[in-house]
């Protein structure tokens, strides 16, 4: 069951998950490092070709319409070049649709356990790639070739992952590998970008999930010291200095609504956090990302 941000139940959930999903090598290995899967000072954004920059500009324009209030939801939006998700498709989709973006949407992705403390990037990428390849079930084992499009270790090579973790620009490169995600449009790319304001991050989430049916990958400091309420539900204990990737797969609430929720998946059981589906308020998600080197997202 997906966990919300009610803190009282987290300890029980984490303890249960630790028993159920830890890799065998972790159970027998004694203390292990906390998940720390992103290098320090990871602020170099994706370098784009002119065509890629044009696509990103289009997505930013779509995101701006999401945040534009009632006038942006009047049906007079732009027409992106992606395949509509309805069956059968009826004409070209417009953005935003006449009724506005969906007030809530969650993609049916399936979490994967990261193989070691620095593999949260490849694990997050594996979830995204599997989703676009129609793989939404099976065990959460990252190296199982029968329930993953590619093994987690293979994705790590695409992302140039090292013991220091996975840089955001490299994570995007791995997702864009020809054997990685299935693109929703010919010009689609994932890019590593600044979050912007909390509303701008929110509209990025809505644009990718509702407009394209694609998850995002967010850089976070999952539970810094003295965080107050601003920590991931999947990380109930403090781990100062940890840099961690999570998959954003859904939202509940549009800009302007009270206390929007962001739904995500984590991969960090046995390394300080938990593996599975979770949800927290947009305010918490924004803060844990902002606390991580200023706030960045692969979208």
C-alpha cells in the first residue's frame, strides 16, 4: 500500500520492508553505507543541441500553461507532437486539453531495489525504462533479466555511474540511450534541469506525467539534520550528506489547490530508506530537492 506522509507509521513500514526486500548480501554483511548516489556539486546541467533545446523550450511553454490558471485551461493551448493515450486516438491532442490537465494522475510504475548504496540513479532509471517498455510487475530485483528491460548494472554503464554516484546529466544520457526509454514523441529527450520555483517544479511534473505519460527523476537530500517535517516518508531517520534519486510518478492537485501531493518511488531499503511507493506533500518534495545542491530534476 502506498504510504502518505503520516510519520507515525513509517518505522513499522520500514522495518517490514527491510525484512522483505533487502538483497541477501546486505542481510549478511553487517553495517552498510547509507544510499548516496549522486556526486557532490552536481550542478552541470544537460548540454543540448539546437533541436533538443527547441524541444525543452516547447515543454517549458506547456508547463507555463499549466500554471496559468483558468485561462490556460480553456482549450486554446498548443499542440505537442506526442501520441495520445486514448484508444482510439481522436485527432491531435491539445495542451492543455479542453477540461484542463488532470487534477490527479499516477503512472503504474514498479519500484526496483538498488543493488548497492550508490546505485539509486540506475535503479530510478530502470523504473522509468521499464515503464516505457510496458514492464510494470515482477520482483523488485534489479538484476533479474526476466522482469527488467535491462539489468541495473547495464543501465549503470549507460549512466557512467561510479562509487561517487550518478550525475544528473549522465542520468539523462542513460535514459536517452537508444535501448533505454521508448519515446512518446520523435523529439523527446530527458534533460537535467533546475527545478525553478515550487510551482515550476509542480508544472514540470504535471506536464511530463499528464501531457506525455512519462515519469521524472528527482535529486533529493532525503533527510538532512534537523529537517523538521521536511524529509521523505521513505527516509524516517536522519542521514546528513546523503544525495539520492527518486522517481516521480504522480501527483494529486493542480497549482492553486490546497496541499498538492507528489507520488514517488524509492529504491533504498537497507541503505537508510525504503523501497516501494510513497507520497509526500509538494512542499516537502520541493524542500528535500532544494536542500540537495539547490534542486534539480531529470524531466
